[in-house]
C-alpha cells in the first residue's frame, strides 16, 4: 500500500510539473500585452498594403515620365559660353548668370530667371492660339571696384528684348524694388527710415517707355554694343527651355529616390 501511495504521489507530482512547464507559460503568453489583437494586425496589414500600392503607382508614373522625357525630348548638354558671355548655371536653381567684359574696363553681369510669364501671339487670340513665353533679367554694368552699378531691368521674348527700367544702384548693396509699387505701409517705413538717417529706397526713374524716343533708341544701342540684344533673347529662350527639361527630370528623380528608400 505504501508503495502504491508513493507511486501515486510521483505521478501527481509529474503531472503538476508538466502543467507548470506547458500550460502556465501558454496562459501567461496569452495574457501578455505584447500580443496584438488579430483585428488590429489585419488593419495594419491592409494599411501597409494600400500605402505600398499607392507609392508603387507613383513610382510607375515617375519612371514612365522620366523615360519619356529622356528618350522623346532628351535635354542637351548646357553650353558654357555665348558670344562674349560666360554662362554660370547651378543645378536645382531657377536662374542663370552671364558675365562679360566690355573694352576691358566694364564688367557686365546678366541674371536671368526661368520662364515667369506668357502672352498670346495675337491680341485677339483665343486660348487655343500660340503663346509666347517670357523671361525676366537684370543687367548690371559697372566700371571698376568703387563705381556705382548701371542697372537695366529687362524682359526677353522669344526673339526680342524690352527694357523696363534704367537706374543706378549703390555699391553698398542698397535694395531696389523697380517692379513694386509701394503701399501705404511701405511709404510710412520709408519716411521713418529717412527721419532716422537710415538707407532709403532709391529713385529708380520713370518707365523706359515714357522716356524720350531718341533716348530710348540710344540706350537700346548702348546695350546692343555690350551684347545684350535680340540675339541674346533667342539664346536665353533656347537655354531656358533646355534647363526646364533638365530640372524637371532632376526633380522627378529626387521624388523617385525618396519613395524607393
């Protein structure tokens, strides 16, 4: 009988030990806060799938557009010179700079924006008619290190240039706003600066078209002698059309790389 009782105790002890080794850890595991609700897991999976599908669609469109732009109308290698000008172009920026010298004493700098406007070829044109793209640029002409800057604010159409303003800028970098009409607050600020002896907004002269016709012709000729003429307008439009394609492909490439990582 004693042997039977001892055997029963060993059996019970063995089962109790097995229960602790198997069932208790499983119960603890089920009660662990680390286990996520299956519903939440499903929702997260669906959300990730949707995100992956959406980004994948964007990537496909980008790849197709990049391929189209590089194969159908591939951009040309940007030129570094035009006539007497050296061309400076920085990747990812919306402007270029051209520099030159005239008779070894004048420094000429031309800063040009990318396309910033357009107009219909004909005054009575409809929306479907051809449009002419517009560029803005500023010409700085200086003589020596200490001289003021003779500045021209201009427009470039596909085959011609127009002068908008002509004025001088101090070497101290005083700001100019030739294309902005000051509002009441700006007028008050200008008066405050004047009262306190601080730099003032310079007088930028009348609109170029309001000048005497002979003076207009002479100033146009003045720029022409320095290489700022209709030929430059043609070059700038061709250059900026090419730059526009280069920057578009570069931008799409950056978006694609961001989504792929």
